[in-house]
């Protein structure tokens, strides 16, 4: 099986080398004694080896002709398509990948009964196409020995091309696949963007919203000093801060400020996830006064379980009534979250209901003289909200990673829920807030 050159740039693979083929010592500079620069698979093996995606054997070999098992193929392809590592569900190390692939319809239950068997080229092609969310091509097959729409669509995207013999191309669908060949297909999957107008999220894709500004931050500019996140571009002013609720208990706000924290977003209250009833945060008054007394910038958030605009309006009544016109230095935030629990009333709320609710709350906030902001993670940002309808408000993005990889721009990033700050006992949410748009 031959493979064409890349078509487009895409995200790199992330699968740990510990899951691939066998645990082994890596040859120095990712070179293997049995892989030569003249081998057709050399650039693919070297690229993936440098990224620590694939590994070799303890004797320094790669053994490119070895056959790949079904378990290995499932783990590699599921991950190459952008899905996270899967915890084993049974005794076999690859059982988690197999269960995920079956659940998503990438492969049948019958075909994952023996994860140590060789997997055929046709199975590999179908698995790869389905994992990339590609529909089978309806065009004529370019191969003389295989008329399969999934194989054809991969060929059309340049992920595979087959072998030419006497002017005809052959796919050899029933043959097993070798380590060299799986390396090539993984490489092509990693650099070919088969959904150029969509964003990869979870196991699927969402359409790109052209009117929403794209993430403008440089991943390399983010760095930590202790638990505080900083940004090295002098043209992007920012502050570092925390968000707190009653769960942080009594706070020594002077110690918080002395540690370098510049702002605090305080929970004022919320609505219960199972009833929608509104509750107070019993430490809001104390936190508001304490943070302002030491000179910290202060904002407020309300944790919402609203399922319609009427409930969001009731939440706004509560917040504005409790604030009673008191000043805020930073935004007043509507923190609506889908926590994925079917017992919670707002789980899976449709965009058509969420967007009007957010507009209702944020509109009331703006009319009262405060700066509105919405809080979201990847799930809400990509699948619950239509952010193109939210551009009148600031965005507070939550994801606990080394740098924010959200496709769209945002104003504040909550980068951990396990920060440690002098003056606060236990863990606390920590944030970096960019000021150039405020």
C-alpha cells in the first residue's frame, strides 16, 4: 500500500508510545537499525517516532514488516482521528478503544472479539474513514480488486493510493497490514484535514462559525510561575485572578492579593440543577467586601440551571436585586453549564432555548450598567451555544490544559480548578483575563 503526500495541515497525533506495538527503548535520535532513508516509509516512521507516537524494539529495530493486530490498529486509528485515550474495559489493553469504536459505529461487536488477530487492509480503511467521519464515496473505485466506498474516499483524500501493476491499481483488501503501512496511514490521517470547514470536537465535527473571531493567542506565550498563568506578549495586557464561592470557606484576602492575584470573580448565587430554584451564596457579602477592601478588581458570576428565557429573567432579577447597584470592576457572568448528568434539568438543552435565555440574562445585566459575560467549556461553546449570536458579550472559556486550544477567541481563560493560592484553603479556580477588549 503506497501513500501520497499530505494535502493540508492538521493537528498532530497524541497517542502515547507506551500503547504502540511494544514498550521499548528508542533508538537515539529516533533512528532504527532496520529503517533506511531509501525506504518508502522512512519519512512517516521518522516523523511519528520523533513525536513519540510510535516506538521500536529494545534491540533498536523497528521491524517494519511485522503485522499489526486489531487491538493496535484500533488504538492507533481511534486516537489519530482525534479521540482521547480509552481506559480498558476488560482484560485486554485495547478493550477501551474497541468498546469506543463499537459504540460509535466504526466497527461491529463481532469484529472485536479477538483483538490479537491481524486486521485486514479493508478493515483498516473502513475503520479509518469512519473514525474521520467520512461518508463512503459514490464515485467509481480506482482499484481493480476493491469496490468499497470507504476505500475510495480515503484514496480521494490522498490518504492511500494502492499499488500499480501493469497500469492497474490494486488495494489487496484481504491482506493484513504491516507496521510500516500503519505508520504511513497514521501520518496521513494526522496531516490531512478532511473537514476543512468544520472543527473536530469529541468524536464528531461542528461547523465553523465564520463571524466569530478565531483564537488569537500564541500557545507558546503561556507560561506558569507557580500556579499563576502568565502571557509573554507585551502587547496583550492581562491580569491573573481567582473565582470563588462558599466552597472556599473563609478567605484571607490580603494574603491573596500579596501573592500576586489581581482580581476575583465571586459567586453571588445559583439555581439548583434539579429544580431550578434559586439559592444564595452565603459568603458573597463577605467576599465582596473583603476583596474590595484590599484593592482587588471584583466581578460576579451566577451559576445557572435555566432552561428558558423566563427562568433566566428570574435569575437576573435575583442577581440585580442582591447587588442593589453596587459597583463591579469586572463583568457580571452567566455561568450556564451542561454537566452531562441526565438527572439535571438543563442537560442537553437545545441551542434554540439556550441562546434566548442567555440574551435575556445578559440584556438585563447590560441595561443595569454592568458588563455581561458568558462562561462555557468546549461542550457548551461548540455544541450548546451558537457563539455567532453571542458576540455582544465577553467570553469566559474553561479548559484545564497547558494552553487554550479553543477554536474561537475569548476574553478570560479558567485554566485550572486545582490552583493553590495563599489565603485560600484548598483548591481554587484560577484565571487569566486579557484586558485589550475590556
